[in-house]
């Protein structure tokens, strides 16, 4: 079907009514022993998502938390459900009137994600008053030159909005309990091969933690490409020659490949966690992020999602990959690796990872290891979902005409040629598509619907309405994606009515003079004694400064 026609810009009437305060308030562990024993079509759903809780609960239900917190239920007792309906023709869109939020009186534009009761009329609740995910409008900033930490307001240049919005008060980060998800001793003992892999991986993680501390203690900052550490790979792996290095990497690659054959294509992640964007072989930046905001497995970062593009272009591609694979082996239930468009043999031969393997391991071992890693890439999961509310995917959602249930059913391995098949175009776009910025400065361009992309004939760009409708159909509140570095950017951008956020974790990438960032996702009600199966998630950016600021 052709893409919807572009809509005329719509204004938004501000009603002068204040908002209430912001609200306060399924992971399947992977066993490596089990994985060593087991080496193992998109359908559209309705425009309106199902409720998070069953409708048949007896009696009226009150909203969780205090009376002035965000509402979870209609006064009739039925849970609110996500809606993102859009008129089918541009003329109807222009003529459509905005709805009014029954909680704060703010207007809800046609096509915007909001909440309503299945049975009651005029029960619409806007996204900010409903039980959705909240993106904080401050971020943690670390100056790598002065080592000063600061809390800053998110500037307007990274908040892409169709209209002005009132800002919520800052929320307070809650404490978290460490849930490392390490392999159980009895299972490890039953599998000597798994035991060998875990011991090697633990040594790599310990070495990385020591290296991160040393980088923080250095008297001056440096670009990753100019970081002149002798024998970085040997130091990270704890080896002294090419054969020992080959053996460690071989074991890590085999272990991670077998772990991923036991995991679904869409991984389930628990909060609290951190989401990392593109790294592209910039090991020093990754170590600085670990030292500043927490290494996976620590109380500051109990769980981590690495959202693709681990390799290509950077100076330390092999080291980054070995470290991420080691973290996955040590914390199989708390470290999640999503596939990016550069986890692909076609891209690796073009943008440097193949050459990096040959340089690191020599002619004797380089090609064999590269081929083993290329096979491992074909088994990588394509996305993760945090607490059933936040989808984390490298590129984007493409045309949005697919469901998370369909993604769970996708079988791997997926080679480059498999992803380019016509029936897999939606999978290709998980790695390659881009969102269209929807702020007022861009309103004269095509910000609505699905459009062709300069990245190739299969890739697309998608507008705000595609994101909103996709989230409503799949019961999601937010999409986190990576894939793009912005010149002089902060390492993140918020767009599509706060339903999509970009994160990029390699600073000064390709001369862009950009900061790098990670996203901290935590339960707002953690530690408040609120008993509920429905977590109230908050997303807080954490930024490491560019070298260009020094």
C-alpha cells in the first residue's frame, strides 16, 4: 500500500490547567549447561492494545500509589488500554478535533498514543497521565577532562516535539537490588566445558574492570584511536601469545553462540538495567562508561542491553567484542546482545572487522576465528523488550506492520542473504530503518507515514504516527533505538511524542564531535513498598562528554 499522504501541521491549544504530579509508583534465565546440550510471519493486530491486566477483576479498582499519581484504571474499574487511532485520509485528519484528557485537560491530537477505557465514553487519558514509561528531562553528565559530574536539563535540540509540553518534576532514582544471574554452581559442575568458558570469561571481566579504573586515573583524556596501550588484547584476555589468545576467543565465541541458540529472537529483560548504543570498537569509551556509570553485574548496572554495532571502524574492535562476549558468558541472564546492521559478514569485510581479526590473530588463526564470529552473529537476537513496555532494537520498526509475537517466532540463524529476502524486509528494517524527526522545524518535510531511505532500497524511514500506532498495537510505551550518530550531539535524542529515544555510545565517532550516552531504566516505585506486578519505569540518560569539549 502507498504511504499515507503528509498531514498539514496542527496546532495545539493549551488549556492552562496544571498537571498532577508524576506517578510513583518475565525473564527466563539462560543456563549455559542447558545451552551446551541444546544447540539449536508477521501479522497485523488491532489498532488498540490489550490491557496489561485482565478486565474481569472483581469490583472497582483504584489507581496504584497516591490519589494524585498517574492513573492505571478507569473509575469503572476497568484497566486503561493503549490507543493510537488515525483518520484514514489527510482531509479527515485536518478536520479532526483534538480529544481532551480527563485527568489534566490537555489536548490529545489525532493519532497520538493515549489511554482509554474499553467501555466508558469520554475516558481518554493522555500519555503523560496514563500508565506509560516516563523519560526524565534531566540527565547525568560526566566531563571526561575535569572528572566533574553534573545534572543538566535536556536541551531543546534533542527533544523533537510536534508541540510544546509542560515538564514533569524530576523524579528521584531509587536504590536497586543486585541480581547478577550468575550460573549456578551445581549446573556449572555438571558441565566441564561450561566451567572452562566461565573461568576464562571471568578473568576477562576482571581485567576489564582493572583497565577501566586505570583509564579513569589517567591524567589526561584521549581519543580511542590515539590510545596507545601496548598489547591491549593480551592484557584484556590475560594471555601472552597468539595461540593462547586464539584459544580464549574461540571458547568465548563458541559459548556465546550456544547461549544464543537457546534464547528467543526477542529477549525479555528486567529493570533496572542500562541500554548501550553503538560502540564500534571504541574500547576506551566503553571502559570509561563502565567506570563512570557501572559495569554490568555491579549494583549500579545489574543488567545491561548492548544494542548492536559492536564492531567495524574503531581501533579496538576485537577487544570490544571479546569483552561483550565475556560479559554474556559470566552474566547470561543479565547481559543481552542485540544484533546491529554491522553484525554482518557483508559489512565486516567492507568496514574493517575482517581486517582487524587478521591483524590481531595473524594468518594462522585470523580467518578461522573471523568465520566462527560471523556464524555467531547470525544467531544474535534481533531485539529486547524491557518489562513488556520498552522495545530495544538497533535500527527501528520499519513500517510498523508487525507484532512482537511474530518477532518471537522468527527462527535463526539469519545470514545477510536471508535478511534480504522479500518476506524478511521487516527484519532488515529492524537493523536499518530510521525515524523521521517530528519537531516544528521539520514540519514542512515529510514527517508522516513511511518513506524511502538513503540507506538502500529495502530500508525505510518512519514517521511519528507509525511509532504511535505500533506501540498501541503491541502494548508498548517506548522504543529505544541506536544506529545514528549526530554531529555535535549529546548521544541521545527524544522524539515521536516521547515514544522513541535514540542512544549512541561511541563519542567523537567519525569526527562527529559527539558525546556518548547510555540510558538507565529503573522502576520509579522501587523501594516505596508498592506491591504491584505493573512496574512504573523511568528512563534517565547518562552522558560522557566529547573530547571536543576539552
